[in-house]
């Protein structure tokens, strides 16, 4: 119930929808009920079931009052006048006109209430999508190392869709149908208290049976959505790794993996359908059984003369009661469907409720730029139990370049990731101009930094938008100037539509060197005082590396740079080189100094010079 109410909270403020919906729904129910209450006077008059005393009672026009008796009296007064003037055929025509009008109005207000709910559905789903997307965008980098990307995508798409298809779609049932049942039972009580009490004692049996079925659905619904997440994950891995799959002839392996998961998903959904489809026929069977019970019990009372109902009243009573079965059936079906939506909503809220380990402080310190240095003081870091960095100490002065070298897995990239606070140290502190990074607003801190990684992260958009990414109000001249510095302008101009060429999924239409130069142009345009380069040339051929390295050299001019180097030839002019091995600084100095000392740097240098 808490999950359901939380979903509804996305429709706030309720004042935009609830009052209007209540009015439309009530009018729809009232006019729908009027259709059947008109049957009673029709039976009475057409088939001459009204005694003279009753006719004389309705011969005079009633005085106005807000009561059921007034409207009933007024209808019968007009009804009898028509009957007297036009006869039975005229009366029949009169009643039919009123019934048609009543049906029209009932359907009109049903439509209008549906329009209101459509707006509620749109608002709820939009807010929920934005909520989960915003939360995922704010979560720390480490969160994505522990979660399957496909499962996250499934939560943001399939689970939200499931909530829309089941819970939000069921709002009409949840609010309108109970009101319908209450109003109809009000009329039934008005007609016969004894008979209505009898029906109320039987109906809970149906509810108990259906409730037992729906309780079993939630567990299966959770398993279904988890399986769907794994299916999306397999698809994502297959599409992203198609080259490797084909190179290793692994199509059959991936197909079998996909086949097993889809088989499991199908089995779960068939199992759910078996239970889900039971709710409707059981409710219908039990409903008809109740009607049969009423016919036996109530009909016996009427025949014996022990009931306050006349024959025409009893027939009307039965007809009205059968209309209660439809909303009851809709409720039972909705309750079983809602279990799927609740399971999906729980998965969504699990993400939304995740607390990011990296966040801005409540009262961040003002950051007006970078002036002096970035200092690492006894910095250590561990992924859960695995220690990656151990008591790192160094200072990167403004305008200087420090290079990090060493074997793979030594902690170089992790160290660089601590500067923009993708992670926070598990011990020690990193100071920017003497202030701990954790004391600044995250957005302000990252505004000072430009990052170029080994893997060029580009988006399925134009060259222009990829270079101007995240920066508002950029002119084409500024983008071109940045591309020229990055040695990218010439090849961009030769593209089909120049700077407005779409580069495809992850820049698939470009070569590795071209993608990297666009990434560099993006960093140039941002013009940050601090630059982080993470093995930006390691994956390139010699020609591309030369062009990219030239672009990087231009980019690094007059900037404070932390560079992770795979090829030592690219960092010979660094002001200081830190050799990182197993999370510790084992050597430090300039290229010349380290080349002349025995140690890891000299060993790496000799290997690369072969």
C-alpha cells in the first residue's frame, strides 16, 4: 500500500485533478444508475402495477427540496402527466428519451473523467521517469561498477512502462469502481435492507478467494522484471561486443544464453497468467452464484409476501445488483494486475532511494578559481576490501604537469579519478588551494577541470554538439577555433555535412584518432585551468598518435595537467613523473633523473625503446 501511495504522490498537487475527477465520476455513476432506476416506474405504469393510492400521491407537483424523494416525486409527477396525455405508447417514448439522454450523459462524464485520468497518468509517468533519470545521473561512479547496465536500463524503461500499464491505468478502477459499488448499494439498501444485508454476507467470500490468488502474484512479478532486466543486459552486451562475438565464433554461445533467459522469462509469465486469469472467471462465477442466491432467497420472500419489495421492485433490484458485479470484477482484475506494477515500482524506488556516496556539502565553500596547487596528503583508497592506493603524497602546482606511469592495475586511473571526486579517498585528504575538495560544490569543482580519457566518449549527435557538449550559448566560430587547436578542423570540414554531420552511436562513423581529437576539442572549448589526461594516445596508431599528441601539447599549454601515460615518450617534458606500483609511489623525478636511476621507470623505458 505504501508503494501504491508513493506512486500517487507523483500526481501532486492533487488539487489540479481530484476535485474535477470526483465531479465527473459521480455524475457518470449517478446518470448510469438513473438508467436502471427508470425501469421500475416503466414496469409499474406500462404494465399497470401501480395502485390508485400511489397514483394519487404523485398527482400533485412536489415542493422543492434536496432529497431523493423530491426528485423521485417530480419524475413520477411528469411521468403520470405524460401517461395521461399521450397514453402508454407516448409514455414509453418519453421514458426511452430520458434513458437515451441519461446514457449519453453517463458516457460523456465517463469520457471526461477518463481524460482527467489520462492527464494524471502522463504527469505521474513523466515525473517518475525524470526522478529515476535524475537520480541515476547523480549517483557516484562506483555505483555503476556494481550494477548491470542492462538492469538499470530495464528499470528506467520496462519497469516504468509496467507501472503505467498496471497501476496508473488502474486508477479509474481504484477510485471510480468502489464509488460505483457504494452508490449502487446505497440504492439497494433503500429498496430492501434485508435482501442487501444477505448479499453483503455472501460477497466477502469472493473477495477472500481472489485475494489469495493475488498475494501469490507479487513474488512472480519481481522475478519477471528481474529476468527482463537480464534480457536487456544480454542484448546490450551482444550489440556492444558484436566484433568480439563474431571474431570468436560465439554467436551460438550468446544465442543459447539469450534463449535460456527468455525461456525462464516466458515460464514466469505463463505462471503469472495462470493465476492472473483465474481472478476474472472466479469473480464472475461467484457473482452469478450470488445472483442465483438472491433470486432464491429474495424471490421466495416476494412470493410468500414477506418482502417489502413488489414484483417490479424485485426485478429492478436484481437488474441493479447485476450492475454491481461489473465494477467488482474490474476491481478483482485490477488488484491482480497491480501486483506486477508494485513489483516494478519497488525496483524503481530501490534506485531512487539509493544514496550517492559522492555529494556536495550542505554549505559548500565558495570557489572562485584555481590559484595555487592540488595537494595529496596521505591519500589511501580501497574498493570495498581491495586496497588500491596507500598513503599517496604529492603536490601539483599551478601551471605544472605531473605524469603518472607504472604497470596496469597499479592505481593510476583511480588516483586521477579522485581529483574530480568521481570517488573520495577512504583516508587522507586532497586539497585545492588548501581546502579539502569535499568542502566545495561538486558542480563548481568540476567546472575547473577538463578530462580526456583513453576511450573517447562521444554521443549520437552532430560533431558541433559533441564539441559544445555541456556548454550553453556556444557559437560556431568558437567550436571551429577549438577544433583547429585539436587538429580536428580539416577532417571535420571534409565530412558530409561538416560540423553538422551526425557521427553515429558512440562516434562509430569516425576513426579512433578522429574521435580522440573531437574529445580534445571539447576540452579546449571548455578552457579549464586543470586538465586530466588518462592515457589519451595509448589506443592510437602512430599517425593518429602524432596528430593527437600535437593537439594535447597545445591543450596543455599554460594549464595545470595530471597525465596518465602509457607511452613514456609522451611525458618526457613533464615537470615531475610519479612511478606508481601496487598503489604506492615507488619513484619520482624528471624523465632525465629517473632514466639514470635503476628502478621500474628505467625498466619500462628500456622495454619501450626496444
